[in-house]
C-alpha cells in the first residue's frame, strides 16, 4: 500500500520531472509496450524488468497462461521451463502484440484490461541493478552483448581501436570493458542517439510507465520471497504455482561502494540524475555514501 501510494505521489509531484512523465497512455508508442505481459486466463498483467527476478516471473506467467504444453498437458513446474523458452517472445502475449491481433481496437482493449486486471511489477535498487547487468552481460561470455556493446565501449573509452573480434578471443586476452567504461557508456549522449538503452539498463519508468499505469502491486527484489508469496495469494494462484526460491549469485547492495570506487564522483552524480526517477518512484534512498565521497 505504501509503495503504491508513493508511486501516485511522485507521479503527481511536479518537482520530479522525467521524459514521458505527463503523457497519456494513448501517447505511449506501441514498441514501448513490449514489457507488459498479459494473462487473460487469470486477469493478470506483469511488467517485467530485466535483472529483477524476471526469469522466474516469466516462468510463472508461462505456467499460469498454460502457453507451454508438456505431453498434451500444461507445464506446471516453473523451473522445468528451459531458459531459452523463458525469454522467447513467442511464449508471452504482450501489449505490443495487440495491434496485430486487434487492429484499431488495440488501445481500447488495453485500457479495458488495465482497468480490470491486477497489474504488478518488481523493482530493485537502480544502482545495484546496473552492477548486476554489468556482471551478467560483460563479465560472462556473451557474444551478442560483446559485439553490440562491449566492442563499442572498448573502442570509445578503453583506447582499443580494434577490439578482439569475438568474445572468446577477448576473454582469452583478458579484455573486457570495466564497470567504469560501462558507466561512461550510459552517460555518453551518443549512446541514446544511436539507439534507446538496452532493456537490461533502461530505466524502469521507461519500461513500465508507472505514471500511466496504476499498478496494484509493487514488489521489491530485496524482499522477493515474502513479496512473491503475498502476491500469489493476492492473485489467488498460490494453489497453482509457487515462486521458485533462487540460490543464484545475487548482487548484494553492500557491494555498491566497491563497484563504484573506480567511477569518478562527478560521473556517479550524473548517473544518479539519469536514474533518479526510479529511485524516487520506487522508494529507494539516495545513495549518499556513493555520491558524496
């Protein structure tokens, strides 16, 4: 309740300004609605935020919508759903697919569902989410992210006009962009001129439109297990599915200071400005120790 009230207050507060804040739902371009997954069977809409337990919530949405069959019966075990299917867009019916299915009635139907369905999202500390994205995409071998982003960072900020051609070569040579390069990339005006932020580091307010969509439930990753239990009861599906408890390598918020130690204070403050709307909307404290060193 407190988190929902905070969202409404920040959206109504004129002193908090960010792009797209005051537009209407009708003005949101279709391609920006691809993170809203709809389950008509249970009347649920989930806005997924990468690096915030989204694999497990997507698994739950697949189980609930019964979109995956196992020997003629719907798959009931979220953890049995293979990773490549979890993130396969054909497994999820998202708002941006309404146009194809419903044509000119698409926006109207979305609004009807937004009124009737229970809408939820999960968030986490914005800086910790960035560390997590960096660790996952650049400290592990990921050919796609290496070619699309790491090479750009190495060329622009690491004085490497010809970075290794593949992620394997780069890893063999011990070459990868540092966390500080990643932050430089986020702050570089050229980045968004080339294309919008990748979803793994795009601000939550741009993925989920919290001032246009009145979410019924805002979960925090920091308390994901109790929040998940509460949410599944609220959705009346706690007898159908339970949230998989994860023993995965979670980025701890206590590491923030270590990670940011290589980033100049000026850059940290710029970065805070870039993500400040997320801090304010979702009730995360301004990280004073990082910004005031």
